C-alpha cells in the first residue's frame, strides 16, 4: 500500500485520507492506489458512502505533485482506473463520495472536490486553480467549474489563479456546509450516516439519474428514464425495498433494507 494513503474500512463507510506531507499532492502512483480503493468501494456491497479528506490542517490536496512532474512525470500519466484522484472518472460509480475539505484544495485537488457528490469544508479551506500561472491549463477543472458557478467567476479563477474562501464558495453553492476545522471529521461522518439511512438502490438510482440526464431538458430527461435507459431506476422500483419503505413508515419503525 502506498504510504501516502490511509484507508479506514468501517462498513458501510469507507474513509480515504491523503497523507503526503507537506501538501498532500498526488502523483501518478498515489492516484492509481486511490483508483483501486474507489473501484473496490464501488464493487463491494458492504459500502454505501465514501469520505475523502486530507491529513493535517493546511492542505486537502495541492493537486498534481509538481516534484514528480519536475522528475519527468507527464501530465498525461497513467492516473489509474478512476482518473486523477481515484474517482473523478470512475465508470459506474453510483455511490456517493463526500469530500471533507480540511484545507487548501488547489489545481487537481480542487478538481477532485468538484467531482464529489457532497462537499463539507473547514472554514479555513480555500479553492484555487493555479495552473495557468504554471504554464498549462487545468483539464477537468475547465470543464467542471463553469458548470458549478457563473462562467464569468469560473473564468476569473481559471485565468488568474484567484483563491476562493469558503464564505464565497458557500454563496456559489460549491459546498454543502462550512464548519470549524475541528468539527469537520465528525460532521462528515454524521452526513455519511444520514446517507446510509436511505435505501441503497434508491441512492444508486438517484446518482445515476442525475448523471445520465444532467445536460438534458426535463421532458427529454423523463423520456430517457422512462424508456428504461437508466437501469438502476427500474431496479429500485422493482426491488423489495420499494415495498419495505412504505410498510416501515406505516408501521412506524425503521426500514430494514436489503439492497436487493
């Protein structure tokens, strides 16, 4: 196991901690290990949600390890089965990933945050894309950031490397919640537990439906779903859990999900 990555396996929650002092930067080897961890998370029914965070209190991740780059690692290196950071391009990942942003998320670190399903941040965290000042463009950052915030704000950040604090990030909807740094780990675990209260197949269906239809109009999206092109939607509706949920509600008891 790469010593720069700590993994805490406590089903139904998987915690992945980037631990590469001083800035939790990610080289290709670390990214590949992260990809294997997230692929195993995707494929293991014991796990419902993953939390990704950084060690320490200064950096979530500084992104691509520029020391590795200066040693010859290519920007087009083999980042592993899930793309840079392990899950940003992982096919078929319909389980939620929570980023608990404990500090600066720069470059590829910010790209990882933008790929997450839910984002919690310490009040000391910052977001930035410094790549243009280093001589190259961010790739998925250019694609994702203008879809999250007004394009003029995204272009300013991408073109100038401007830092964004969490008050502004919350205003643009980039984070679900900002908390004091000391409260971040437990806040993330509490959110993960809340996610796990929902039916597993319903959770998977929601994420797949969002990803399959995010660029469609409402009518086209519904036609796409009802035509059976989102397999997890039909699976959730036809599952025993779709009967168990209403029954548990009527009987005033917690549901007993099977995920089958």
